[in-house]
C-alpha cells in the first residue's frame, strides 16, 4: 500500500508523462520497491481529478444519534417498558428455538 506522498508523486508523474508504464518505472527507481498496479494509479488519478486529493476517502461510518432521539426512546421505555418490548418483539421476531 502506497503512502500519500507516493500516491501524489504517481499522479504528478502521470500528468507529466501521460503513461502508466513510465510512472511505474519512476516509482520503482525512486522508492526502490515494487510499483503500484495500473488500476491503483488510475484510481488515484480519478480520485485526484474528482476531489483534488489522493487521501483515503472517509467512509460513511456509523450514523450519529441525536440526543433528542435518545431522550424520546428513553421516555417511551420509562412510561411503559413492557408494552414497548412486546411491540418490538411482534414487529421484529427473533429466531428463537
């Protein structure tokens, strides 16, 4: 896996030479290790053209939970925990033996 500086240099070399092969050769001579694949270089190029960056895209991750929703759910369970649990089990049956 290439670090950000290596990715950036690959994009720069590709813009200079318009050749993936030449980019891979420059990478090998500069960093003394196996060059990234053709697909990797093209992905970094596309990413740079779309976002202006070669940094790893942040994933969506876990959705945030608002304090308002937490309070609303806690209030519902506090008022009638038995009814809420029964309704939940009916709507989302568990696979019990």
